[in-house]
């Protein structure tokens, strides 16, 4: 539409495809209306209307309309698995949380950075652009930690399947694995476990080797 002296002087319907539209001139605006249906209640609809300047920027005016195509009825908000209402988080915000949760930062720092990324409390465009709570950040970090543990366990399973020297694989309650080959086990039985064996089987536990306890064994042939 064209506006002159605060009066609409002309309005036309534009093509749906952006590439088919002619460039706008000063004083011309585009009124865009979007229709959406509720994910759970198909008869509950939302119609939003925004106005764009000739340069593509959005005018600070908008209209949101909610209506039923049939008889009005109660509409319940989206709920989580504990049957409590919550507002969803945009994929971009959730991705930002996951990326920062991998860093050595506290949950509060990640939470504040997500707000800054969404241009702060005052200028944020939608509530879905910011984290729901500090707990959401903690949950994201916990999921990453569990995923890492699952990946490590999968690597260990693959190693045990490909290498016969990996034995006694245990993941719970404490991860444990024994690395020994068949020849070593036969020598231990012969030299340390027989009735006439004179060899000594020694066990030495070394603590704090990274994230692991390492138990080294030795024996004399």
C-alpha cells in the first residue's frame, strides 16, 4: 500500500513469491498476514499481521487475532512430561545453550549469555528466544554429559569386540575393564596358582591417573 499524508492512497495485492515483487519506493508499505493452526486443536487459529517499510524493516505495529473456526472451547497450553505448562524454546536458543554448556562456564553465566544473545530483557522479541529457567541450562549440560558417557561406552564395546585382550568389561556401578592376553593368563596360572608354584603375583594400585584408577599386576616366571 502507498501512504501519503497519513492516508492510504493506493493498495494492491503482491505476488506470493518475493522474487516476483517489484522494489518498493519511499512511502510504500507491505502488510503481511500469517495464519497458523494450533498443533493440538486444529479449529483454534491465530492470525498475525505486521507491516514492513520499503527497506524491509518492520514497523512497530502488529496485530494478533485468535479465533475458533467452530464452537469456542477450552484450550490447554503445551505441557511437559510432568504435565506442567511451559513455553517452548526456539531451536536457535536451544542450540546456543548446548554450545555454551560444553564450555567451562557456570549455568548462571550460560543463562545470562543467552539473554544477551537475545538482546536482553528489554529488547527481546519473544519469550521463546530466551531460556525458560536456570534448570533448562543445567538439564542441557546433564544431557551432554550422558551423551559423552554413552559415546565412551560405545567405543569401549567396539574395542572389546575387536580386541580379545579386553576382558571383564563392566560399566555399572563403576566402569571397569581388564586388559590381559591369553598367554599372560596361562603363565599366571602356571607360575602363581599351581600347588607347586613359587611365583608371586603382585598387585599395585595407582590412583589419580587422569580420571582413572589403574591397577598394574606383575608376576615372576
